[in-house]
C-alpha cells in the first residue's frame, strides 16, 4: 500500500532551489500606498483584488 508523500522531499527541493537563486516562498502582493501592486507586471489594484487584471497573476503561485 502506498503512503502519502512527506514534506522532507519538498524541503529538499526548496533547499536546492533557494541555493540556486530561485524563489521558494509563496509570492504575495506588494504594497504601493493604498494600492496592491502586482510583483510580476507592476499593475496597481484596489485592496480587494484577488488577481492581476493586467497579467492574470494570482498570489501564492510560484
């Protein structure tokens, strides 16, 4: 019977990626005064935005 994968493999991969210059943490909105700013394209959005209407970026995607 197969078991569920453990987090040790994910930690190993994240460690490898971070040592090689890659982002391993979920990415969120940047703040620009009272607006949310997309880290991908720089588009500005209201505080209620759940995704970027310019490039379709969504918080938490790597």
